[in-house]
C-alpha cells in the first residue's frame, strides 16, 4: 500500500470516528505524560453540606453511591478547562458546558484557537457536531455516539461500578479538598495489578460533597509520576439554567447518519447481535486484560461497514476499529472530506488523553486507542484476525493504480 493510499484510508477512519464518537484520534500522537496546572477556584456562591457522610469519614463506596444517586438528576453549566502533556507539548483546551441530562447537553470549544467554535449538541435523540470554520455539520440519530466525548469532558464513575471496584484499589482522603469553592471528596483509583505495560493509568477525582458532581480529574501512569491529564471546572453553577442551542451557519454542508440511508450507524450490545444482523465482526484474539466488551458499533457508509469495538474495565476505555472491506468510492469521499478537516482532527486527537496505535494488514488498517501504553494497543490491533492475503480485490487494484499517479500528501 503506497503512502497516499494509507493516508486516505486513515483519513476515512478519522472522519468516521469523528462522527461516531465526537472524540478524535490520530495514529501519530505521541504517548501522554503530564504535569497538572493550577486549578481555578472561582465560584458564584458558597455551598452548604448536604451529604449524609458529613458526620463521618466517607468510604469509596459512599462516594460512588453519591455519584450514582445524582446521575441524571443534576443540571449545571460552567467552563471546563483541561491540559494534556505529550512529551514536550503542553496542550490546553477550554469548553463551555451546558448540561441538562446524559441525553441533553452541549459543549462549545473556546480554545485552542484552531478548534474555536467547534460545537457538539445532544438533544432529542440527535447528535450534532458543527465545524463553523469549515461549514460542516455532522448529524446522527444515535446520541450514544457522544458518550465517549461527554465522559472525557466531564469525567465519569458510572461505566460499571462493580468492575471499577474489582479492577482498582480505591481510597478517599480523610480531609475534604476544595475545587471552585466546593468541598470535595478526593477519590483515588489505582489499578489493582499495579502500573506498567498492559495496565491502565491511575485516576484522581474530586467529587462535590453536596451534589456528586465531578469537578476535577487527573490521570497518571504511576504513584510517583506527574499527572499527564488534568481537567477541572471553572464557574460551575447549578443555579443557572442550562440553555441548549445550536445555530447553523447559512449554507452549511450537512452529513447525516440516519437509519435507512446510505450512511447510518447501529449500536449492538454484543457481537452476536451484530452477526445476527449480517455484520462481519472480527474480535481481537488478545483483548485488553480485565476489560469487557461493552458495545459494538457498525457505521455503514456507502456499502462499507466500519466496526468500533468498545471496551472498558469500569473506568479506563479501549476502542478497536477497522473496515470489513475496502471501498474505492468511500476512500476517495472520505479523503475529500478530510482535506478540509485534517488539522482539526489532528488537534482534537492531540488534546484527548489517549494513546494510539495503527497496524497495516494487507489492504486494511486496524486502529486501537485508549488508556493503555502504545505497546499494548499495538498488540491488541495486531491480534484482530482480519483475513490477509494477496490482493485480488478489483476496487483495491483500481485505487492503487489511480493513487500511484497522484502526488503524495505533504
């Protein structure tokens, strides 16, 4: 596969993941290792304690129950600030948050400059992602596609609390900490099998005692390691009503994923459901240890299926994605879309606290990204049993012949 073909197919996956999850990646992103910035501690009004654990020291189970009780009941707005450190790069991002419920919320990016104005809205069972500078609007009728982005921005302890307690050593500091003037429990989650290759990072969460909101999060690769990811709220408010609104620019180009159309996405609870729907699913022979497969998403684009296997261990995530067959038209179409968005996709992937790996298998590329070392992600991607053999596909041959006479991208 020549260089341009690989780039075009990679961009195809980048566009697909952009639409499918609203979180972005790029196989060239370097491993993340970071030091945290100072958190902003501004708040409108002081908070009064309403927690039943106020009279005694809270346990990890107390804190998890507090978060669970408030899930879906807490509406808020504010500004979320995050920092990711990738070797010598310090990457800062800032988003305005309007949150009514897990199925109704909006994020609008103010920084970095190259992503300013990017807007993601989940409302009425619809996901919309607007790139105003490029005049592009992606829409889909599977709002769960935005779960990964939502949990990245806001933090989550709700994926699977039983698995979380099984796979992590949980502790709560005796003293409350203060974030945005809210008294917070500081919950630390460290992988039960220690740190290193094959193991996820540790996490720290600051959870507001009065309402269970996650106001701050850090991730780190060892107890003596500085945090490589820090995210916290500024101007967090539960008293001001969130407002969801997305203004479409005039002449915006729309790409909609809708059931029954040539471009659609379907989420299955397990591989058997997908296979019963006549989808071809290849599972890694070496899946991430202690992780469970939570969902299978299949994005059908003009006759080609792109598969997303979503794993988590109760806290950390890993995603494996690949195409089930080459498609000449789809590759060129995705490449055309990606030309206008490649800078934004790269910026988004750099600002997400993931590691990334990509492997080439014949005419296919297999990607893995998430909360593991690059070596582990590459081993997972390599174990996906996609059939590999001499290329006899007429579409692939035609594509390679065309691209052989096309100048490579810079």
